[in-house]
């Protein structure tokens, strides 16, 4: 590949910004300067599709009605562990208005799958209305051979417990999810250990320590609870299938559908224009997409299958819980000498409950060992959720760090300054401490009175994930229209808007001038919205494509302007010679003079300029101030200060929106929500929105965000995402603040009033 | 809130309770009970209809619309399925999220908890009817300016709640805004921007 050497900004806005030289592909543009010198990138550009959202015009999958469309409904298992002897669908099939019934079978053996959790999809019916489909589902008779089951993680670890799987199982990770190690041993319901990447030697490490602290931290299962449920409409026509999907990954749906029905990928088109929330759970075809496919194939009509709220809670994903043991040694001087970690977690019938990444990688410590186990239970499968594994891991690790700091008698921030190699977190601790006014933090447990105030902090890391399978096409038309196309989706994060900003910046136009068409697999492939990889992957592709389209245009107009192509620049709506600014024409005039009706350029993301693949340094530091009512046990979060980095920020307002969301979900995780399964029946008892406790408007604190610019010179936009980083540290920061307020550590979330009172009574 | 007082006088009859349970903001159902039971008689109240579909007329966003609905249809189903006004969202279908908030005679109700047949000749306003002659309501503009929408699925409900607040209270405090949106569930966490947008819109209207 031909390359060139360019100078790029490097460093953190809160610290110092210098320059670094990089060797980059010849067909990519020169580096942008820092955001301050740009016109649209790094600014508060309004969300381009907000108009459709505030007027109700935005059509989500759940809103779409096609002519002749049938509604599908799912029959779900009433039992948590059973073999199915027989299924009788005859009454359902006879019901007027029913077009087809589909019974789920294992692909190879053509047998009914074993039922492994209450709520597992078994069959689906398609009918003229939702009510008829529901009635049809009620008419399906299933003869179950029920067996003992276990839904509690600790009971499931008992060698005597009923087993979920008879033989070792392998599953692939969901996109953006924690890596799933293959080939691990299965003993009863316990799969593992995953031993990560150990280093050093623990015995000598602990021997060197002045203080060793050992603790167990526990986190609960939480369910994603996006407002729009999982679901798809499958329209199966002889010449191809069109799927409208509530998805966070268009190509994932296409690929899985094509594989399942043995179709070439070119015959499957997946569309998602607006999507009502995913947070990690909406990758792939899913149970409802697959069933809609079968029913559409059978009936020759479009079939819409959306999960009910109950199904959404039970079978469509959750964040696995964790029992997280940590043993850490520290010298009085503040050096970490050894970290030993062991964890168990259940993703129900699924895998992916590891929590080890953060303890392994975040702090400088020569000796590290981990053993992480997945525990199978008779419960719905887990799915990725914003920073899978890291959220659970940080809840333990950051409380441990605070405890160590206290034991060696130094301030939690000063301790982290000693053991944390991250420059960006160092800068974050500084701005965050200023904005929270950390100096007013009282000694732990010293606030007098019934309502006690506390201040705490926690920090986090996430990978710079990007995909080179990310392509964008830019078209410029003779009449002045500009279009960007990509298969990438906007799940509410603002992808449409940032693509317009990036392309507008390159052309010297306004973001509103750019028509962004995404969420359609007719356009070039791009990754799913998982792992905070979309911004990092697709914005460089779009900029590279815009740059190539611009060069083509320059080639066409250079002679009109009597200049060299290499002297031409585009800015403020003009194309001009950088040597002689009187030689200029408007962008529109330039387009009009094209000898062709349209220019198209298609480019992809290339690998990181510095050859890095994954770098563990999207840092964040969050501070929390709260009040604990020691009579009722209620916690009120008063204020959150969040210092974040995501490379070069592209849209400040949208980033703030997403950070607010990450923090609010973190608050919810820390003190409110909890999926509760009944041990006696295996059913979820709080599957309705009124019984599944989440924060509402009255519970929302003031949130103050410090967004740092963090230039790393890694791609043509040098931008990364914020979806995962914003959600990791909040729960740990809350736990540390609760400790500061009441002087008792609560190592298990959600920190409910009952747990606060219990802790106070024990103290 | 003004409505609370206005409505509470009506008391709680069983039928009134059922109907009034459609009112927005879960948790205060009892306070706001009885909206649809007050004064006006429903056109269909005395005769027996159903269970099959029946034809009704409904005043939606200033226009009279003809609908064919089953008597068990909720207002949310009728709006979404019959006249394709899909801006009104259905999430919980049990009065816990306010995504389905519309105004019935200028009072915000949960359309999932309101029978379509009980609307009678009252005026329904949905998110699609908030802009006047193509000009956005100040709240809608403020939601755009302050990025008070992410995935956008809760947004119509949020807007119907906050726009109603500004009608009743042109000088809201932050607490008033929180109070007005206390039943609106948003998983994306747009609340801080919703508060900002509403306060900004109030200032602009003045
Ligand atoms: S309150 Fe009506 S759908 Fe949730
Ligand atoms: S914006 Fe997504 S639920 Fe509120």
C-alpha cells in the first residue's frame, strides 16, 4: 500500500496537545487540526433526525404496517425445565383468521428443543390481527415432561443441582460482548475457568505487600428494557426478502437470516430507519426475527413479530450477575503488589458473564491471576449491555481501590495517581475533582444528623474498538445534492448527524446540506452498534470517501480555475486555490460544471495508523454526591460529575446525551433495578414496567460533564464512541459515596433502603 | 396541579375509576380519576355494542375521523392501528410509562388505559397535532435545540406531558418540570435535556 507521512495532533486538551508523525495510506486525507480550528466537527450540531422524532413522524419497526401484513405472536414455555413430548397446533390452525403456525425445532434433528427456562419461545402463530394471533397461541397444546430446575446462581453451583446442559456448550459472543473463551470445561452447571492473561506470581506478590485486602462483591441481573421491544417484519417476495428490524446491526440480521434460510446475502435486505433503544441486546436475528421469517415463508405475506413486554424481560437479554472475589496486596508506599480475582456469574442459559478485563488491565501491578466462571441457570440468556463485564468488574475493583487507599491512609485520588498509568484519567481526576469540589469531602462517616451526605468517585477503562469492515459511499450530484450511504444504523446515538458533520467538514459545506442514508443493507457494510465501535469505524470511512469524491471533483474543475489540482481547497461553500484565493468558485458552481451527472466514491476504515489493534484506554472518571437518609435507608443522588474521553469528540451535545444516559442507567443499576426470579416456579416476578424499578424524572440528579479532547492520531477522524465508557463507573462511585456518607461498605447492588438499614444496624 | 383539584371533586365511581385510570403519570391515578366520567355523556354509553367491530367517529387533531374498532380497543390501539397515528407509542400497555400520552379535552391521558369508545365527542390531540400549520410547538423546537431525544421512542409522550405543563403553568420551576414528566419512562436517559428544553421553551414563550 502506498503511504505518506503526515503530522497529526496528539495529546489531551486538559493537559497538553503536541504533534506526532504518522505514516498513513496515500488515499486518505491529511489530518484535521484540533477541534477548535474546525467548523462542524466537535461542535453542538443539532441532531438531523430530531424533527421526525419530535413530530411523531419517525417510523419505527413497531409502527410499520404493510398491506396484507399478518401479526405474529409467540407461545412461550410455562416451565423452566422440560422435555416437550408433543405439540398440538390443530385447534390454533383452524381458528378463523389464522394463516400459519410455526413450531420451533432444532435444526439438525428436527426435534423439539429442550425447554431450559420459563418463557422460552416454543411456537408462533400468524393471524390477521394481534387478538386472533394471541387467541391462536392460547389454543396450542404442549405436553411437557417437566424436570427439576435451578434459577439461583449459588444453588446452581452445587454439584447436586439440576443441570442446564448435559454436555459442554460453545456459544459465540454477541457483538460487542465479552469474549467467550472456547473449549472450557463444564462441571455440573459451572463452566470454566477462563484464566485471562495472567502475569507474574501471586505468592511472592502478596509476600511483598504491607496490607492485603480480600472482599466479595455482588451484582444483580438487570434487563435492558428498551422502550421498543425486539422485533421484525419479514416481507418474503419471490425475488428477495425485505426485513424491517428493530436492530442495532443491519448486517448481522442479514447474515443470520440468509444463513438460516439458505439464501444468498444479496437476496436479503435489512432496513432500520428509527430504532427504539437497544443498549446491546438487539444484535442478530433473534427469536422473533427467525419466527417471522418462517411464518412469512409459509404464508407468502409480510409477518410482523414484536416481543411483548414480558418476553422482552424474560427471553430477550439481560446483564449477567456476578459474585466477584478480589484479593489485592499493596505496599504502604502505594504500590500494588498482587491482584487475585475469581468470579462467578450467570447469563442464564447463555454465556458471557466474565468480569475480568478491568482488574487485569487498568492498574500497574506486576502480579495478576484470574479465574472466571460462567454458571448456567434455568433463566433467559444474557446479552451484551454497555461495557459487558467491565460494569460488574469495576463495581468491585473501584471499591477495593478506595478501601486500600483508606488502609494506607491516603486520599483516593492521590492513591490512583500512584497506580494508574492513564494520562487521560489523570486529567479526568483533576477536572472532575475541581468541578465536584472534592476538597469539601468530609472524613468517612463524619456527617452528623439523620441525612448524611457523601462524596465518592470511581473510574473506568474501555477498549478503542474499531472494525475495518466499515464502508461508506459518498455521492455528489450535479444539482448540488450530497449523499452519504452506509449500512450502519443510528440507534439513538446520533450516527446520522456525525456522518453529516464529517462530510460537511471535508467539503466545506453545512451539515444540513448532506443527506445521510443509513440503516439499509443495500448500502455498503458497516459494523453493528456494539462495543462503542461505530463512530470509530464509520466516521473515518465517510471522511475518506468524501475526500476521494472531492479529489475527483477537483480534477474536473482544476482547469476551469486554471490551477493545479494539488492547490485546490474546499471551505465555506467555495472551492479555491490555496495559492491565489481570487481563483475560486462556489461548490455549487463546481458541481454544475461537472461533465457527469454524479461522482461516487466508496472508501473503508483502515487499521489504526499506529498499528495498534485494541487499546485499553478510553478512560473515564465519575464523581457522585449523594444523601443517605439513615432512618428510611433511602438514597438520593444529588450530583454526578463525569470526566470522559472518546478520542476526538464529534458532536458535543449528542455525546452529553449519551453520557447522561450511561450515568442514569448506572444509577438505576446501583440503587434500583433487579430481575427477580421465583425460586419455586422459575418465573420472573417483576416483568412489568411498574414492578421493575427504574429511575424516573424525580430521581434524576444534576449531571455535569467534562468532555476531554484526547487526540491519539489513529485514523482520519481519530474519533471513538462513548456508549460503553459512560456506563461503567457510576455504580462503583455511588457505592464509594455511600460508604463516605455512612461509614459502612455495601458490597452488593442494588443498594436498596433495606440493605442500607441492615448495614447500619450491623455497624 | 390544577387538574388534580378540578378532577378530584368528581369522586371515584367504579366506572369512573376504570376510565380515569388512563390519566398520565403513574402513581397519581387516584388523584386524577374521573376525567372521562365527567359531564359529557358518551355516545355509546347506553346501548350495547360489540363484541364485533363498530363504527365510531372521533375528533382527532381537529379533524373528524371514522374508525372501525372493537369495543375493547384502547385509544392507543385505535390511533395507531386504525388511523396510522403511530407517533403515540405503546410500551407497557398498563399505565406505567406514559409513552402513549395524548390529550383528551386538553388533559393528558395514557391512551393505553383509555377505551377508545369512551372518548365520545371529546377532542383528542396527539403528537402529530401539536404543530400548528406546520409551525412546531415551542416545546418541539426546544427538544431539537437541546437534544432532548435519543432513540426518540419516549419523545412523543415526553412532549405531550411538557407541552401540557406549559399550558397550565407558563413559569415552571425545575421541580415543576420533573413533576410533569414523573410518569414518563426514558431508558436512553434524556431526562436532563428534557428538563433543560422545557425550561428554555417556557422562557421563549414569554
Ligand atoms: S402508559 Fe401507556 S403504554 Fe405505557
Ligand atoms: S429517547 Fe430513547 S427511550 Fe427516551
